């Protein structure tokens, strides 16, 4: 009898015991290249275990299941565990969401677990492990040409992955791309990845060059280049051999990081800096070349202002010529013939001005000054162009039109009778007697006018109701209005990169919504191309529109000069104008 009573008591104890189901992790802060173990444990047997989706993690092992049951001092204990090994796929604050299980018809869930993932960290190797490890045989290196440059002095960052002769690499994936905040950057295409031989810390290795980037720092101080991180699939020799004595290979993967790099950027020296210095750094040749100097009134000449050489050619503006008022000068056409090899930008930039003289005479174009900082001598150099004399052989005389220009004074004005036209020479008298308003013609017109306006108001109301009822038409009008508004806003923000590209992207989207009546949620590259091609639009114009729209998001965060922003605006206006004509 006592035996049965004891068993009954144990049964009630089991029923009254509280069910526990929780998630436990090996660590809550880990590097991007470290593994995380998570255990889902319960103190009662359950079924239908449902794990979370592990968003932000990759499952590398699991689930493995462990069950243990014991009796201690007449008390029963039960434990069941599902274990996973995870590898993070991104940095930041991640959350492992709830897992669930069915225990005796009741659903239990774990609490969410917060995990902080940092940049890749160094992992110590177990000294007792005799097997070849990827930790000692695989290294990602960022080679920087100069860690102490001046502002706008080019430096190069070359990313290489070194691997020893006894391992093989089968594939790799980028986890973190390097970010070049406060740098102008240009990636150099690598057409084919080739394994070469080299040395890493004095030992022979093979290596592959993955990336080459040219950087121009845009401000002084300590600038940080965030690291490139890779997930690399490798083949490692094991301690086992096959029946023929050959070493068996095992598949593994390793996460490597080049590490953050700090660049100490020096400010350009203030001593000797000219007032008109525009930020040019390098070694340049400055030229001002007219297409001709002898011409007739009404003919045009082209004035070519150019800088050629090696340096930050895309990151400064050319000086603007000063011409007499008798010469009409138009906005320049900017041209860039610049390539960017590993050594930095080289080539030529130019502004071409169209100049048209109005009157006969000789007119000087003042000498132009261009200043740059020479990296070789670490000093400022100034180049001054010669004065250009424009000789207008035929045309009306400047004196007849109240304008004259001589070599000594190009803005001398000669008075003429036309300058006094604003002075009234005749007196106009107004009568002091005023007629009464009551009974006047205006009085009767204003009295009848409200009655005449009633039919107009009725027609206007009906017209407005018809317009308000046209939902699709109103959407198109609104999109068209927004496109014009944001395009105008982009023009005002040309000096501010991020607001400019936000407004430009909105203008492009709203223009498309107005022209082809498409919703924002339906906008995709394929959908836009399909609709525009059906409307007999030029494929080149479609490609230009899509490329510019996609470039707005990238250009918002990448360094850009005012000249590049102006070019993007001009390109957007040209594309919209062309599509306006083509879309049926």
C-alpha cells in the first residue's frame, strides 16, 4: 500500500512541476567570423519542435538532440535539448526569434534572444590541434600605398588574399564591403583573378588580388576605411589517408577580414596658399587658347580653358575668363578626358566658351590665373595665361551704341541720348474734378456683373465635379506636378549632394508615373522597360533613364563634385525631354 501511495505522490509532483522551455546561447556578443551555439532546452518531453528562422545567421550544424533523465533522492528530472551552431551573416544588433514546442497539448515558446555582432576578430588556435587549420593558412590583407597623404593626394588600397600551398580555395563571398567615407573613390576593374606567388610575414604564400581602389581624401584628420570581410570555402588536408596512401581533403570555411585601416590625412599648408586656390593637387599644365583672334562682328570664337596632367582632375573647378562687356560670352561646355589607373587620375579637363563680339574694335581678355599644390615640391604653383587681344575688324562702332572698349579700359561707357529716355520731358495734367460713382457706367457694370457670373459659376462647378471624378487623370496631373516640383528642387540643391539626388530620384519616378500611369509599387526595371517598349520608346533612352534612376541611390553616399552633380542634372533634363517626345 505504501508503495502505491509513493508512486501516486510522484505522479502528482510531476503534474504540479512547472514546465520550462528556454533558449540559451554560448555568447551574446561575437565577431562576424565567430560561431554561436544556441540550445533550446525543456524540462518535459514535447513534440512538434519549431525552430526560429535564424534571420541574419547561417546554420552550419544542427539540430542535434540530447535527452537525459535521472532520479536523485526519489526526485525525477528530465531534460531535452535541441542544439544549433550558427554563423552570423551581417553585423549589427540581431534578434533570434521565438521557438515553439507542443508539451501535453499546450504550446510553449521561448523568449527572443538579442545578439550583438561586431567586426571580425582574431581567433586563437588550439595548440593541441595537429591538423592543418585555415586560421594559420589564410589571410586577407589590405595594402595601402600611403597612410599619411595630403588632402586630395591619391592613395591606393589593394586587397589580397594569401593562402598557403597546402590548402585550396574553392569559393568566397563578400560579407562586408569596404566603405570609404570622406574619400573620393574609384574601383579599378580586375578582368581575371590570377593566383601569384609572394611572401606574407617572410613566408612563401600564394595570393590572389581581389580589389584595387584609388582614393582621394576630402578632409584632414584621421579617416577610417571600414574593412572588407569574406566567407571563404577551403579544402584542408586531414590526418587520414585513403587506401592508396593519399591524404584526404576536408571541406571547411573560414571568415577573414582585412581589418579597419586608419589614414592620417594632412591639411594643405596655409603658408603661401593663394586666395584663389580652388583645391587642385598634383602636377598640371594650364592653357587658355582662342580659336581665332581676328573676326567680324556677329562671328563667334571659342575660348578653350584647359588643365592637363596628373592629379585630382575631377575634383576642382577651372577659372572663369573675364571679358569686356562688348563681348557676349555663353556658359561653357565642360569636357573630361580622364582615366584613373592605380597611380591616380591623369588626362585633361576643359571648359569651352562661345564668345560673340557686338561691335568693331579691339577687346582684351584679361590674363587668367590657375593655382595648384605641387606634391613633388610640396609647394603652391601659379600659372598665368597671357592676355588675349580680340580684334573685331568689321561691324558697328561701339560709340554709336553707347559702349566702347579700349585696351586700357574695356568697360568705358559713352553717354548717348538713349540713356535719358527714362526722364519725362512732357507734363501730363490730371483734372481735379471727379464724377460721382453712382449712376456711372462702372456702377451699372458692377451691378449687373454678379448676375452674369451665375452661369459661369454653375459651369465651373460642373467642370470641377467632372475633374474631381476623374481619379486616374488627377493622379497623372499630381505626378506631373510633383515631377516638375522635385526637378526644380533638385536644381536648387545642386550644391548639396544628398538632397539633390533625393529630389532628382523623386522627379524621375513621378515623371514616369505621370507618363505611363504606373504605381510606385509596380516600378521595376523589367516592368518599366516592357511598358516603354510597347509605347515605341527608343531603347537607348529607356536604358539611360533606368541607369540614372539606379545611380541616384549610389551617388547619394558616394563623393561627388559639383561638376558631376551638374552633369547628372543636365542628363536628367535631357532624358525627360527625350522621353516626353517619344512616349505615345
